[in-house]
C-alpha cells in the first residue's frame, strides 16, 4: 500500500456535493440593499439583452434611482422576522435534502444574485472534500435568463480553481411526472381547505420578453406544457398567464394583471391562482399575486380569491425534490 509522503498537503476525504440554487433576494427590505441586488441582477447580460452601452446608462440613471424604494416597500410587505421568504424556503429545502441524503452527500444552497453566492458555496464545498457536485437550479422551466445564468456563474467561479470538481446539472423538470404529481397533490390539498369552489384555476408564470421565444428559448413552451399536464392530472381547466413584466418591450401574454381584471366580466368571480414556475414563494408570488393580484381581481368585481402556495419545503415538495436529485446522482452516491 502506498503512503502519502510526510510533506503531502492535507486533503479531506472525497465527498459528493449537492448545491440547490435559486434566483436571489436582497439582504434587507431597504432601498440600499435592494439597489445592490438590482444592480447585480439587472447587469446580467442573460437577464437584460439590450447592448450594454445603451442599457447601463438607463440602469444607473433611471432604474437604480427610482425602483429600489418602490421594491423595498414591496419586500417589506412580505418580509418575516427570519428574513426573506425565498431565502428561508431555499434554506429549509437544503436542510430537508441534507436529512434525506445523510452522510452520503453534502447539501447546501446558494443564490444566483445576492448572498450566499454560488462561487462562495462552491469554494466551501470543494474545501470540504466535494470532488463531485450536482448543481441544482430550482427552476422547473428552462430559460437562458434563469437556468443558463446559473451555469455561467458556476463556470466563472470554477475558472479560478486549480482543482475543479466534476459537475452535473439538474435539468428542467417542467414535465417530470414526479413534479406534476407533486403539484396535483399540493393544489388538491389547498383547494380542499377553501371555503369556496373556484370557477377557474389560473397558473401564473413569470414572464419573459417575447423575443426570447423567437430566439429559441424553450421557456414559453415548457410553461404551456406544465399547465397542460397539470390540467390533465387535475381533470379541470387550467388557464395560463404571465406576470412581472419589466420595461416597455413586448412580453409573453396574456398578462396576469390584465387576466385577473378581466375574469369577473367573463363570469369567473371565484378563482384560485397557482405559480408553477416557482419552486418557492417570493416577492412575485406573495406580494405581486397574493396581495396586488387579489386587489385587482376584487376591484374588478370578483368575489372570492385564493393564492395557493408553491411547493416550498412541504413534505410533498421535498419528496419530489429528493426523487429528482437522487436520479441525477445515480452512479455517484454510495448504495445504502
């Protein structure tokens, strides 16, 4: 048996790593923190594809001088004593996965924008002995502005490493039977607790500029497929809309706000809204839909409104996530 020389640097025992990654959140519901977050987020060339010499002056002179205060107010509506809902849920998902895998894998979490960063977490996992790491962006539907930028950032971090870990990536799971089944279970459980029967179920996805569809981004098609499979599983109609438009360009439609305003005049006065494009509740679901969306619907003549939460770190959600991750880790994890 060969032995290490006395002067060999210490190396930890080889481990398997899993890094859960979500979009990000400011560190506090305050204009300064929101400004730092928005600057990083909106400077990403995958997120805003306008040429930099045009976009950067707009971002710095207009967006970052007006939007932070408004966004900080919105974040304050949903902030909890523990912090940002998105960060709390992602951390809880990570802890649930760590319990699931136990000593077989090291599980951690990061945010693409804000903290904790992907680079810092990859460095920490490599220092802990993770020679093989599964990157798991928690976006059910693929988009260059979400999934791809996660991998871009991870690649930048690893370009600085002398000894890089082997990497696997979690694919989009918009049509995975485990995901559709988890959505079905969660939605049916939530509907059973309502005091009314919705006239329709609205699936609100985050919007993207329409041009991304024509450039080959599969996001729109994957959102539609998720809704179609969900409708089949539930045995009921599921309408689709898109929220969170930014800027004046044409974005994917129909818009959630306009849809909510128009449903009552179509006789749909009782509705439930789900957000199957998000793995965890955040500003876009808790403030934009559950609060402002409710007001829009009721002011338009609706009588009953319910926002149904994301899978988050629920038992149904964590079982689904464990199944997806276990499949991608096959051949890496030691057998139990």
